C-alpha cells in the first residue's frame, strides 16, 4: 500500500477491468503516470522540461512501485538487473561503494540525487527514493564531467501538503532477513508539510553466512509554501551501511570460468562500512508562469572503509611442509578508507517565451562544486598461524600464506578465524580536491506542433589538486587546471498521435584523474603521468549519436521506446606495464560501443503492467598504445542483456508477478584497456558466464489499510556471477535463492 491523499473521497472509483488503480491514488509519486504503476510521465529533474515520451534521449525510469515489487532495495541490486548496465570491480579489491557500467563505460561517479552529483563511493539504498532515472549516453550538458555511458539520478521522496499518511512496513524471510520502514507525511497546514522515512534492515547473504548486510537510515523533508510565489524545501539524509562482505569466488585463468561451490572464506572482523550524511536546501521562486528560478545547495559527508578477504587459486610452494606442489586456494587482504566532503550550489533560471511564432523554453544554469576526498589505508597484523607456503614473485623466496584447503584438497576447519587480523586506522595516502565552476544554457524549441528542437551548451572550469604520499612517505603534489565544453542537440518529430521519431547528438568529457579513489595510479580513472606530464594531458572526450522512436500508447498508460546508438570515446588514458602504474600513457586510446535498445513501461492491458528492456551492444577497442589491444571488447561488458518485470491484477485484491533477468557472457579486465586477452590460446583469460535468473512475487490487499507481499528471488537457486577483476580474483557472486514476506499497514 501507499499513501491515500487527504481528498481521497473525491477520487474516481473504477471497475476491476480497469485495475481500480485510479481509486488507489495511493501513488504519491508526483512524476508517475496515474493508473500505470510502472510508468513515469516526467523526470524528477526539472531541467528536462518535456515529458519523457517527448525527450530525445533514452531515459529508463524505475518507479517506486516497480522497485518494491521486484523485492530489491540496494540501488546496486536494482540497477544490476537493467539492460545495458553491468557492475564493475575496483583495483586490487577496492570495495568502496557501488560501481556501475552503463553502455560499456564506468559510471561510479556519475550518480546524482535530485539532479545534484552524489560523490563518494558509497552504498546507496532505495528506502527514500520516489523513482530512479537512468539516462543513457553522454550527457555532460546536464551532468558535467563524466557520464560517458550515462548517469543515474535518484529522485527522493519530498514532503507535500497534498497528503496526510503514515505507512508502516515490516518484512521477515530466509537467511535471517528482516526489513522495517516508516514513510510518514504530515500536512501541518495548507502551506507546511513534513515527511520522514526511516529504515532498518539486516540479512545474511543467501547461502554465504556469516557474511551479511545491515542498513539503518533516515530521511527528513520539510516543505514551506512561504507565499504563492516562494517555496522552500529542506532535506536531511543519513544512511549507515555495515556489511561483512562476501567477495565471491575466482576465475581459473587461460579461458577458465568461475570456480563453483567455494567455501565461505569471509574472516571474522571483515567489514565494509559506509556512512552518508547530507543536507539540502532548495528555494524556488515563480516570478510568473513563464519565469522562475530555483537554487539548490547541498553539503555532504561520507565515511567509507573496508577490510575484506579475497581468494584465488594457488599452488603450494616446493618447500611447503604439507603438500609441495599441491593445488589450493589462498586468501588475501584488501583494505582502505575514505573520507569525502563536498559542497555544491546549483542555480537554474527557467524562461519561457514565444519568439517568431515558436515556443522557447530556456534554461540558464550556473553551478559551483567543491569536492574533497581523503584516502588512506589501515595498519593490519595477521595473528593467525600460517598453514601453507606459497611461491614468491618471480625468483623470489616463498612466503607464508593462509589456505582454505588442506594438502588433500579438503576444506580446513574454522576458516573464519584463519588469518586472525588486528586492524587500526592508518594515515592518509591521497588528499584529493577538485573545485569546479560551471555555466550552461539550454533551449527547447517548439518549431511547429509536430517538430521540436533541443539545444544545450555547458562550460566547466576546474582546479585539480592531489597530494599523494608514497610508501616511503615521499609527498608529491599533482596540480593543474583546465576547462571543458560540451554540447547536446536533439530533434523530435511527431509522426502520429502519441508517436515520434527523434535524433540526438551529445558529448561528454572526463578529466585526467577524475576518479577520487585511486590516487595517482593510472588506471580505473586514476591520475596518469608525472606532475610535469599531467598539465599536458587532454580530457577524455566522447560523443554519442542516437536515433530512436517513442510511442505513448493506450491513453498514455504505456511508453514504448526503440533506439540505435553509437558512443565513441577518444583520447582515452591508458596504463601500461603492470596495467596499474604511474607510467600511464596520455590520450592514446579510443573505443566504441554501438547497439540497439528497446524498452516498454506501463500497462500492456488494463490488468497487466510491465517493465521490459532489451539491449544488444557491441564494443571494440579501436586504438591503443599496445597494438595487441586493438579489437578487444571492453571489460565486464555484456553484449546482450534483457529484463522483464510483469504484474498481473488477478482480482481487485490479488496481484501476481515476476521478473526475468538475462546477461550474456562478460570478460574481466581493466576498464580503460579492454578485457584481458590471451593471444596464445586465442581466448579471453577470464570469462564471466551468461546467466538467466527468475523472481516471483504475490501481492494481496486485505483492505484499504493492510496488505502483504511475498517475494521469492532467484527461485531456481542459480549460481551466477556479476563481475570479475582483471586478475580473475574477486569475482562477485549473485545472491542465492531468498524468500521473504512484507506486511504493509497504513495508520
């Protein structure tokens, strides 16, 4: 159940054959299409001035109803099912937060909340989210730097004086699953409202206990209609995520696949923690219906840290006292901490004018942001007794190790206490700061009733500084300034009632060292070059060409989209030697992703709602400093992917549904140089196999206030894998089967 408006008695009552959705007007999402729980009508980002069906770009929107029906709650899990999106891995087990790959390109820093960038490698939850919007293709006129493959924008729940409700939810399930939420909106007066969302959730990772996940969060919103022209909204958000993570399995090299049925090797004391605190103030003033300004200010802090255990295949050294030369699985430690502090101020001026018989919707924006990131390591001592010896690097001597298989290949006992670590927080090794000043202008022009044109231009000027401390405590300052200019042109032509064709061309830029979590190491978006080289580097540039068609069908209850696209990325920063060093080459790479994407969201029939997406893509490295990389596919890139979510209203009280997710084979590697390829055997070294998973849900409404939803995820208990690290270790495993029941009650 969702909230019932204060004036619910005036709502229209419909019969069962129209799903009785209007009478439930319980969906307080102001951006949704009434009567179509899986369809959004408009973007929650007011810079998109046209409805989604008239916007010349692929934008996938997941409504709150669709997310809840799916049974997924972490944003990472929600997005991992979507076509054209895969997950990535961090360098050397870097476990900071969520890592998305959109249309083949890293997007871990291209995450926004209500149109403002949400920096820091954090864990993100959906308990306070109204809808999630995924914009496909470069869009730096909106997003600023980055967004090569696209961007993710979470639209949060806001206080409203149109509603008065309190909704409680509680869930229990397998693997010690428990989840409790509160969503309460209080209409204090016609002009003042407050809203609170609260969360507590905890569960063991299915079939991987004692690995687990815990979430605690609160989101507060207050809205003040100061006058008929002035509106002020203040928000506060806090999330504490505490995991004992499971880092999955490893891939056998030379064309191998992930090792199945690996014992749970998570160590006692392993942790992955993320704490987020943000405050936002929005002010909107309407001078007239055609002239309005908005200003949003946000200050945020995040504190992230992890000490996790990885596993990989190994051979015992020749001097191993138990079983020299025997195969085994050895454990490794991966760790780091990060503090993020950021401030952003975004001003948007909307001006609508009729000029020469054409309607113009101008948007002039200015933005300032200041991002500070402190990265460091932990001091770790291994107090456990070594139970194997492992070969050294090259001709080096063997070293003591921790192995989870004995000399006969059987699992050893008490794996969780094998290493016996003691951990203290160490000093920082990277002090990162980027200040950015931005200005943009956009214009949406209705040339005729059937033809509209969009134009956007954005200028960014930034100052970059990164103080890096080497292992020998030598300090090096990397400092430079540059500017970016990005453009976006789109055209939409209506060819029939509710149907159009469109074309768009857009660009994006990413700076050298744009990712804050890898210091001055070239690779994974880190800084390439020595201090005197950095100033000579150029930004990475990408351009997107997309042609598509959108159809708003069945009384605007269903949106169908098809698009063909091509993203070409030039001047790519590459790394050489060990694939992760400061000897990276500058602007030597080029790659391309092209494909077709189809999507359907809304009501297929009066009883059947659907969220369907299909993506078929091809990626290729076109140019590289290493000729052997030319022609390779991009890493952790799925050529084919599909997602289907259906909800069928059996009676006015009972709905059933389910999802199916497919992802084709992927190959592990580094994001800027393509997947790791073995020319000797003619295969990619580390293969992540294709997978299809299925979920089911059942929703029953006992009365207007009380309902229940049963979710069964991965009902076939499929072993599947999400992403692989470039060395084959740290191959993330998808969740095993889980079942849980959620009860909803409205006070």
